């Protein structure tokens, strides 16, 4: 059995490939743009580094070029890789704008010193102050709400109203979350630290971890599917992930949305955002793009590309997003998520909200075979603890038995492929 596992884990690590940046569309140039000024247009070009890659983006940038005469050159990549790339390109970077998701990542970019402030009356007027950097280093262009999702067959939504309720012992063994390494959860916890302080947040995490249906794992999509499949009753996830299941009633019809904390601070929101880079060679064009993205027409494409919420009032919502209902949002400045990020990670790890090595192994095994399986381990200090020798497939269960239970500190954990 151990050999089998070793072989599997070797395969697992071999499949982790270094993710290369996807170079899309046009190549960028670091030459200064030449201003063309035909018919009052600005002309020239703007170089965007973006972690967005949605179908509506082409139309978004085409509209900008039409209106301003500015050609858009786009490089797409993963968020943190783009930040690293801009850092390493330094003064020679052709990048004018960075577009990325999560205020925590915008903060990382800000800490790396790559943004320059933009003073624009248009942006400060149109974008609510809690959704942009206090010194205008970056601006939020779409909102994502991180909410509680529930299995409609198992949960009466009137029974749960707040993030704090997820720590109520009545939900023991029912809650699904992804790991603390994920920036969305880090920002959720950072926001709670900002409003309730560290002590209250630690208490909440400890209660939440004690209620988990399985060790923190997967992603928002995986946890939504697990709610639909009844592996847990409740999950923390962003609404746009559920919107993606609109055409899939097996999931969409089984999962409901609760916007938490409507009676007090409101639901946690995060942003996709953009800022102008300190070494931007095309500053005028960069500012024109940032202002363009705050137009209602651009907002529609920007937000709807990923079923998110626009930040500028008067922008129509996607009907699926609208079907989740209106909600009161938390207006803590999203820049606090980055500021409190290190503290959030520290207390999440200390309190057991972790993605363990064993979770990784388990996910690998789950994908490997079509049988239901089980790990044997222990809940210890909020962590699911096994050693390699303890990991074994002890049962193959029929689908109807897929569940988890705790017996005398031994945790049996079943899942499907
Ligand atoms: Fe996402």
C-alpha cells in the first residue's frame, strides 16, 4: 500500500508544472507612444498586464479604442506572476496598467512599489471610496460578494444569518471551506479583524474549524458542488461561481445564497481592480483607460464578464446575478484586507484553517479512482492529522453511504471522485 501511495504522490508532484504566463493578443512595446490626435482622439497605445481573461474583454477594449483611438496591447497571466514580472522588468517595463483580482493582491502590488497614484475627479466621483485605495494607487472596477451558500434540501435559510453563525455548534460537521492559502478567505478574515479585532476573529475561526465537514480543501466551485451533493450543508463562496452553474440544474437548483450580516455590517465584498504603474511609458493613455473603465458601458462588460457586481451606480446587472437578490455590503475600505493579511494568515494557520499535505494527497486519490474511499486520521487541535502509514483505503462504499462521521477521535472521511 505504501508503495502505491508513494507512486501516486510522485505522480502528483510531477504534474505540478510551472505555470507559464500566457502571452495573449498583441505583443507589447515599451516605446513611447506617438500621439496621433485625429478628431480630438488621444491616440497612441496602452499596455495592459491583466489576470482577467473573459469573453467580454475584447469588446471592452474595442470600445475603448473606438472612443479614444488608443490601441490596447494585452498580456494575460496569473496575478502574482504578473506582479513579479513587473517588478523584475523595473524601469524598462512596458506595462502601463495592472488589472488583477482581490484587494489583497492589489496591496501586494502596492507594497512592491509598482503603482503610481492617479488623481482623477472622474474616478473619485464614480468609484465609491471604500472600493479604492485611499491615496488612489488603485481602483476597484467590479465587486465580488463572498457569501454563505446552503443546500436547499437540508437548510432553512432563516436559521443562519451571519458569518459568525458558521461557528455555531449546531452546524458541526456541516461546513465546507477552502484553505487558508486562498486569498479570498484571507481577505474575508482580514476584513473581520478590521471590524471585530483579532481576539473575536480567532474565536470565530476556532468555531468554524470545529464545524468543518472535511479538512479545508478544493476551491469555491468544488465546495459549491459539495454542497449540492450533500457532503456539507453550508459553504463559503463567491456568488459568481454559483452563477456559472446557471445551465446546470443539478447544482444551481440545489444551492441557495445567504447574504450574511444584513442586520449589521453587511456582506463581505472584494474587488477586481486596476492601477497605473510607476514606470508606465504611456501615462496619458493609462489614465484614459482607467477613466473609461468607470463608464457605465464599460462597467457592464467588466462586471458581467465574470458575473460580478459593477461598482458604478446605474450599471445594469446580469439577470442571474440579479436573481440572487439585493444585499447590503460591508463598507470597510477594501485596502484593510492587505494591511491585515499577514495577521489573518497567522491566525488562520494557528487555528487550524489549513490546507494540509494530506488534503492534497486525498484530493489526488479521489481523482485517481472511481471508488468511494476513506482516510483514517485524527482531529487534533482543529487539524486533520494522519501520518503516511496511517493513510489507508479502508472502505469502498456505495454512493448512498458517502458521508463523514467522527467516532472516538477517529475521523472517517468519505468522498466521491
Ligand atoms: Fe475567483
